[in-house]
C-alpha cells in the first residue's frame, strides 16, 4: 500500500513524527540517529516554538516525554489501542 503525503500539514506531521522516532531510538537503544545531539536539538526547538516550558537541563528522556505529550495535544500522535486477543 502506498501513502502519499502531499499537504503542508501532512508533511509537517510526518517531520514531527520522524524527529520523535529518532529521539526514541536514542533513548531506548542508546544508538545515535545522527552525529551529535541533532534529534534532541530538533525536539528542543519544537518545544520552544510551541511554548512548552521545561526547567533545568533537558535530557533525552525528558524531551521525549514532553514531545510525545505535545504531539498528542496537537493531534499528530494518536495512542494505539491494543487489539483484543
């Protein structure tokens, strides 16, 4: 199945989800998505852009939690309901 994302809102949503996935990879596995802390910096920039405040040092785990909440609030990320067996 092929999915085409051709609206500005869809492209932005895909970008936000890709950033979240990159940071999630770094938090869960310790692997680096790219050189440096690019995923963390991108998330930090998005949090600041949307007016999300955070105190102290922004760790990867804390950033992932805040960013996930932001994406849910924006309607970009929808929690999956586990299928009944």
